[in-house]
C-alpha cells in the first residue's frame, strides 16, 4: 500500500507523522520506503545523518524533473529506506507548467517499478497543492490528511478534499481518503472545538487515534531520530503505536 501524508498548511506535524509511521512499521519488521517530496527535506534531514553531502542527482529531484529512477538510500532505522528531497524541488511548479508529458505521473511511473519490494510506501507531501502533491496523489492508494487545532487548519481540509476528488476523477480512479489524523492535541478550548467541528463535518473519516502535543516528538527530530528510537516510552510513541494498530495491523 502506498500512502500520501498530506496537509495544505505547514506546521501541522505532517513530517512527524510521516517519519513516525514509517519508522514504527519498520521497527515491526515491515519493509518500508519513505519518499520525501517536500522541498524543505525535513524527513530526509532526520533519517539521513549524511544528508548534507547528498548531491541533487541522488534525490527525488532526478525523478520528478529528469524522469530517472528513484534514488533510494538506506536510513539508520533497520528496514526503512528513503528517497530524499532537495531544496531545488521548490522550482518544480515553474518547470513542469509547460511540460508536455504526463507530468502528474512521473513519480508513479518509477514507483510502480520498485513498489513490490516494500510492504508499505509513505510519501511526505509538501504543505501546498502543487505538481509535487499531484504526483504523490497519482502514485498513492490512500491519502492521510494531517490536521492540527485551529480554525484555518480545519478549514484547509475542504480544499485538500477537493484536490483528492479531482485526482480521483482525472488521474487515479482508485485513490481513497485514508483518514483525517488529528495532531498536536492539547487540553484547550481550541482543540475541543476543532475536534467537534471535524466530527460534525467528516464523521468516521476522522481517525480514532489522536496524537498529543508532545515535546519528545520535537526533541527526537532535533536529535535526528524517530520517536521510537529517541524515547519509546513517550506519549507520542504510544500514540503512534496505537495509530499503526488502527491503520495497518
């Protein structure tokens, strides 16, 4: 199964979800590939200690822009591979605007070749509706939408849902919503109201597992580790184990 992890807004914990789901399943002896198509490359920086020495030709850039095979790297987490991103991906929309080939399917074309080598593939999408996001959705079976507390954060789901529907209609008829993941939950009125609105508007699409706001998740990334390697007893680790159980096991 191929899952895009998406959010239209930055700061929702999308990359944390991508890393935690990938590393959590890998630590349960599943063979996992994480593809980083966010030009900020945060997943890549956490999981590849030598990231700064990787040339652009060995990143997802070469697949999206140069139409070459995926550049797969081993991470320091057993059973977890990654295709790293690069800051030059920020020019993708400009470069693909006038492309004449199936520009939405460049990732899918190469991923179809190697996906049978993995139990799960996750794609860390950019926090924007772009050609990179369209490539991710076209290559995916399901999209997990990450949302955090707040009016604008909740409101952004409508546009992302529209994009999923359009990709389903024009590029990938089998694409499904894998669920809405509520992240950064805390004991505030903001969280209570956001959850209420999500349940009223989206019902069972809202996943049962709620990810708490947890400093260990942030600190793990500062130390270039996933939460399970940094502190397997943290509340964030427990929440992601529960999420993995809900979604995959």
